[in-house]
């Protein structure tokens, strides 16, 4: 019995002592591999509430929206966006930020392409990803974004395009 106990003890020592011989660079590579790929096709869906009056072209109507949902690579996340009426001719533009719920340090920022017509609801709008924070600090990409608004001040939307990081 003492021989088996001694053998198990020696094997544990050998196993523990070899763990410190892994090169530091390899440990870094292994931890970075958990982050995921470098992007590709991107899609997402969000829902929440909207405020403002994006349908008022004569009063520089602003339109804010925020909600929860999920997108590829950022997974469960929040969405916060704003459309601004840039002139009295109903020319809207804006931006959106997606923030990871799991790690709020990971965000994606996108500019919404200017478009004419009001309200922003129901329009298919182009977007360009301009960066972010955390693992998305150097993010880029583009695609289309569609916002569907309801009379009770709720919305749903869908994203499709690319995301590289």
C-alpha cells in the first residue's frame, strides 16, 4: 500500500513541476484563442423602447432608441442609438453602440448612414462600424440596419452585414 501511495505522490510532483515549464508566449496564445475569431458575417436582433419625434422634419426631431438583444460575436448585449435631423429637410443620420452584457468593456460603435425621409422607422439604413472598445477596439465593417417602430413606443430591429476585429 505504501508503494502505491508513494507512486501517486511522485506522479503528482512530476505533473505539477512540469506545468511551470510551459513557455509564456504559448500561454498567451492559448488565452487569446478563447476570445474567438476575427469576425465575418454579422447579424443581430434587438428590441426596446424609443423616444423623441423622429417624424417631425420641421423641428429638428431627434429619435433615441435603446434595448436588449443579441448579435454574433458580441452575444447578449444592449443597444443604444440616436438619429438626429440634421436640417429642416428631413435628413437623418446617427450612431449606435452595442455593449456586451457579459463584459461591458466590449463595445461596438457604428455610424448610421444619412438618409432623407421620416420617420427613421421602417427604413433600411446603411451602417459603418467605426470601432469599439475591448476586443472590438479595432472593429470595422458595414451592412444594413432596419428599425421597426410600434405605436406604444417599442421597437424591434435587425442587423446584417460584416464585422471584422
